[in-house]
C-alpha cells in the first residue's frame, strides 16, 4: 500500500484507470505474459486494488493512494535523513548500494488478507543508516515520507532498529520496480505490508510516533502480523 503532507495530494483515480484494468484483465486471458509490461504500467496508477484480477501479478496486489506517482531514476532519486540526528544526509542510489547489504526472505502479508510466501528483499539495514546518522538523545521514533507526495509511515525507534527492517533496493531478486515502490522502499518484515512504505524519499527521526496515512483511517499503528487489526494471520517473521 501506499509522500509528505506538505505536498499536494494526487488527483483521484479516474474512470479510465478502472476501465483499463478491466480491459487488460479480459485480454490477459488470451494474451497472458505478453501484457505483463502494460499491466505493470496500469498497476502503478491503481489505488483500487483491481489489479488483483489480472494475471501475472505474482500474488501481489498493487496499491497507491494517489492516481499517479512520478518515476525516480538513478539520476533523480535521493533519500534524505534528518530530524534528531547528528549528521543529516542526502543519499543517491549509488550511496545506498555501497553500504552493507542484508537479505531477508519472509512471507509478505497484507492486512486485506492476501499473502505472498518466501519473498526475498535485499537492501540496507535501517539500523545501520540510523547509526551512520547518529541518533540524538530524546529521539523515540522514525517517520517515513514518500515521493508520491502523500503517503507517510512511522515506527518506534526500537522497531526501526530491528534486524528485519530494511531500506529495500531489491525485491524478488531484481531491483524494486516502480510499481512495487522503487527504486527504494521500506520493508518491515514482521508487520502488515502497509507499514512497508513505497517510493521512500525521507527518513526523519522524531521524539514520538506520528501515525501514518492508513493509521489516520483506523489501521493499527503497531501492525504486527497476527496480533493487530483484528486479524489472526500466521506471523511472517
């Protein structure tokens, strides 16, 4: 599911997106893999979840809370780290790739019920990035913002320092695609997938947790799989 409140929100999803999804679904019965590229392009603009009806999604549903998200490339992507830190920084993709990389293979569980087993993610441990930044006294949480202009998330500092929380650069043994929130997304292995913010652009260390986008609509802030949101799914980690 799926960035800052200071930026305007995207325009609502139009009728053309829904019709395009249904059209691709019907054609996909006959064409199958030949429509994968077109499906991904439409899915990147689909906050409805209707792409779940299309073939070839690998078990994932594609969500966005805005109608379109600008792509970021090697040249245009940057991640800022600021807030209660000694060393604020701005990282390019090459900078993140040069840091120690960690690989995690876990199930992905969405709060809406779907699950994708044994999904590999690779990237930089969030704890490592926080150590490089130098977290100051008084810090208690980490807030994440995204370049869709709307989505936000937060973790407590203890949660953010877990060894199964990554800034993911790779997913399913390939660079994280734009539709999946690339080039960099958050991955919080033991929590429902809405905590794993897509299109990550900012990390701000804060005194307290600030509820994220979906949490303002009633989702749990502490989103442990199987122990939150009224669900009893098997843990993912």
